C-alpha cells in the first residue's frame, strides 16, 4: 500500500501568530512534525504542503521536502487533495503541522485501518483526559461497535444522564484518505454541521461517507497557544 504523508502548513494562524516557524528547542515547529513523520518506515513520501513562501524556503534550506499549494484552501483536507492531483498514492495521510509529538504508533495504527480497501477515511481517538471532557477545544468522538464514527463534537458526548461513568474519547487530528474521498470532499460545499461545530470531518458524515476510527493510547498536544508551545518545548527537551 503506497502511502504519502502530507503536512498542511500555513503561516497565517490566528491564535498563535506564525506558529509553524516558531522555534521549539532550536527547531521550527513544522520541522519537528516533518522529522517525526519521516521516522515511519511505512511511508513512501512525506511532503509539507504550504501556501507560504517563507515556510517553503525554510523547509528547502533544511532539507525538508515541501510543495507550494493554493492560498485559497480553507482546510488541511483541501491542501492534501491538491497534492493528490499530482502525487500518486493508495492512501494519503494528513498530519497537522502543529502536531510535533506525532508518534510512530499513531501512524501505524491509522495505516492498519486503511488496510481494508473499503475504508474511505480513517482517523484516531484516545481516551479523553478528565480535564478535556468539557473542553470545547478537545473534540470528542463516539463510534459504533465496528469503529465507524457516529459523530464528532466539541460538546461533551455522550451525555452521561445517570452519571453512570460514561467513557469519553478525544479525537486526534490525524487522517488517512482514499483519493476518491478527497475528491468528493472538495466537490461538496461546507455542510451545515461542519459550519456549526467548525469541524471539517463532519462534511464526510453529513454526506454519508463513513469515517473509521482506531484507538491509540498515545495522546498528542496540538500547538495552538503560547502555553501549548511552552508545554511541548518542555516535553521535547526532556527527551
């Protein structure tokens, strides 16, 4: 199974300015992600997809493979789809450019899901830390017994009406797609639930495209704030 990993990276972030080029322990954030993903032997190629000349030049200077993509993309999925138009693969992996703690097991677990050729989209979940259960920045997911996603939400799902000790799972922003799924995604307008929750994966569910979710014990720390940056730097320096 030929798999290409794409790391969408834009410079115009809102909550943490220029975060892709912010240095963590002497290396730009995007570089930590790139090198973590490259450690997987299961990938045929790893590409940083950006609309920023500055990110592109930084990657080239450090030997990280990068390609320029359109500045009109509204999501990482759209950026991955553009790469898929000229880079052939059976599966395209989307690893967000703000996930410097990407773990080899996360990648392996996601690719295991995609070994079933009938799966159009795969993603990951992990047991939700107690402090994130009611945190709208931590997206929750509920799945069917076979791993098919029923819903993703910033709300606390499921609602534990009788306080019976419900189990909560946090969605991790790692995706794997077939080419047909990527092409379908960009052919459709933003869906109503996608707009409401600000979660792009809901476009698939609203249009009847299943997403299968695998569980991993490895959580991740996405870098969205200055506090996230400092937390990740402490973790990486401790390694």
